[in-house]
C-alpha cells in the first residue's frame, strides 16, 4: 500500500488546499484578461473621441488590477506554504485547517512582494509602457 492511501485525511486536506490554489490561479488569469479588455476599451474611446481624459482614466484600472493580482498571488503563495506544511504532517495531526495566517509573516508571501514579483511587475509595468506609447501616438 502506498503512503498516500494510508493517509486519507491528509490526501483530502491537500485536495482542499489545491482547490484553493487553483481558484487563486484562475482569478489571476481572469484579472489579466479583464485588465487588457478594459484598458483597450478606454484607449479605443480616447482615440475615437480624441479625449485625453480616457487615457488618464485607464491608469486607474491598471493600478487596481495590479493590486488585485498581487492580492491573489500573495494568497496563492500562502496556500502553497500551507500545502507544503500539511504534506509533512502525520495523519493524526491533520485538522483540515485552511488558515493561512501563520504564513503572512514570510516576506515572499506579502502583498507587496507579490505585486513586485517578476511576473506581475513585467506584465503591468509593460502594460503601462504600452499605454504611454499609445497615449503619445493618439495625440
């Protein structure tokens, strides 16, 4: 018999945590799609109506989506830390807790660290640069 089949509670707990990680990753994907869609729509309005105000307004969703993406990435990292902790527990120590609080203190799991992660920084800073170039071209 495998070690995992000897640990049905651990296996189920890890499934719960993995489902939460999957939801966080799905939210990250959706936010990136919505950010591009909304910003593109605002730029289309700016180009159509020749109003620079739409371009300025487009920076607000950029910042908001960046912050939301950072939040979901930091939560995903905390759930990954919880997963790593639970996988090392003995069967009798499984309590099905989904509390990620103990992992908040780790610098990597902070909101700021997530917002400045390579993936989010390159995506949103790159998007900001593209927005600046488009704003110059629209003028």
